[in-house]
C-alpha cells in the first residue's frame, strides 16, 4: 500500500515491466530487462528489493554497529551496549562482543570464515561506472525517504574512504552499489562469506557494456563465486 500511495502521489502508475519483475522476484526467478532510456528500468530493478525490505517480516534486526562511521540516518546503537574487542581465535577477522544489560540478549558480530547473520546485505547493485553507481544511489534515496522506509543504502567505489570500506565489511548496508572491480576485491577478502551470506539479489546495470569485455569476464567469475556463497541468489540484468 505504501508503494501504491507513493506512485499515486507523483501521478504515476507502475509500468507493466516493473510489475512483471516484481512478480518474478517473488517467485525467486532471475530476469533480464531490455528497455529504452526513460522506461523506468532502474526502478524496476530495485522495486522488488524495496518492497521486500519494507515488509516487517523481512526487515533486518538493527545492527549493533549501525551508524558507526556512517554519515547519515538514525544511529540505532543503544547507549547501554558497549563494543568490546575480542580477537578471533582463527585470525583473519575481527569480532565485537557487545556487553548488554542482564535483561537483553548478547550479540556477536564477526567477519570470520563461514559466519552467517540474520539480515545484513540484501541486494548488490553492480554498475560499469562508479559515477553511475553514485547517481543511482542518490536517485534511490529520494523514494526511500519519501516513503519513510528504514532502508540503508551505500556506495563502494575506488573513491570510498578506507574507514568506510572497513565498516561496510563489519556492518553491511541493506543495499550496496559498486563496480566489478570492487566486487572482486570484496570476494577476495577473508570475510566474504560473512558479507555475502545473506545476499538475495544482484542487479546488473548497463549489462550490454560489460558482457563483451574483460570486465565482463571478471564480473562473470565474481557472480560464480557469489552463487557458491549465497545459493539463494537471483539476478536482475538491466540493459
């Protein structure tokens, strides 16, 4: 209903291909959408993700690290929870043990091998250009804000500060917008299973500009690796 009201407030109605992608996404299917400029491809690609994340039963629990190192949105870290260093016995990762009051649950955030988490990264958007990823993020922020959705989205490019990259690996956003090269770097990290274990969807934009190049080969290898980490994954190609 919230999406119906948002479309109506702008004098729009969902287009046929947008609703069809939503239907396919609910069935767990992958899809390729080919449409001209101005046909609403980007919104079509993200609409299933926005709808799913807006549903109460699919919302991730607030991360104990949310807001740390991030320049926007609400900081959901309760003041009674204090992060305490706790080095991983396996090495190659870091853990944060949260000291909570006796009447609340203790939580553990880890970036080690084989770790899974509830919630976490839901959708990965991959663009051939970092500038396009940044533009799409800005365009998405408007409907997310107008509908009051508790959805966190961030970009990761070659211009992203190291501190933010490290924080994204510990505390992933709901939606991450990036490039094939950054995906390759993330997949090479020790905590790739932790970061991508919750991934439900990959959106590939401007796919025609990648498929016949070496960057397309790099992306293909990255997708193959993602499917080994997150077998529940579905892809949406936009061209």
